C-alpha cells in the first residue's frame, strides 16, 4: 500500500523494522528515493543481478555495471557498455594541446563523428524570420499638428 502511494521513505522504515527483511522490496524503495547504489546493493544481496545492473546503469557506475554484466554472462547491453568503456579510455588519451592545435573544421568533424556514433543529429539552427519593416506613419504638417492652445486665465494674487 505504501509503495503504491509512493511513500518510499516510510515504507523503507517499516520494512527495516520487520523481523525478516525483504531486500527486493527495500531495493524498490531505494529506487523510488533515487538511491540507486543502495538499491543495487539490496538487489545483489537478494540475488537479483539484472535488477542490480539496471540500478548501476541508472547511476551510472560503468565499472560496477561492466563487472556485473560479465558475471551475468549474455546481456543485450554488454557490447554497448564495453564500447563506452573503450571510448572513455580513448578520451583519456587526448593530447594536452588538442584544443590549441585543432582547427575549427577538425573540431566540427570530431563533433559529427561523436554525434553519429551516438545516433543523434543536431537540429540546424532555425533561421530567423526577416525583421518586419516598421510602417512609418506620415508626418503631419507642423501647422496641422500645432493647434493653438488656449490658456487658462491666471489667478491674480491680491
């Protein structure tokens, strides 16, 4: 009932007070609270390796996820996680002077390679609409616009 109402903190307190712990439910509570590391540990202790892997991937903790994928064996995300690890290692080898020696065209090429490898495309910036020309109102003749003002009679001080 508490889990359905998303009262994860209170549910976790209740679960911890039980004589026999239910680590799977505790993990669900931790996930609901956004504490994916604690959720992963509960799942691991309960023997729920795939759920623990999902938690590590949500953190993301790449090393823990890779270790668990290797323990699980065949998993659909195994190749992608290994690829991320290789990309991470490659970026750690970036030359110190990279930013100073690369041309704008080379940086753009690198950006395109990375975007293509992630399967995303940047939207081209929207072209702004040409500014609408302000309509100029015809200037009124000075004689027409300058109507004589009537003066209020001044009060005399006596």
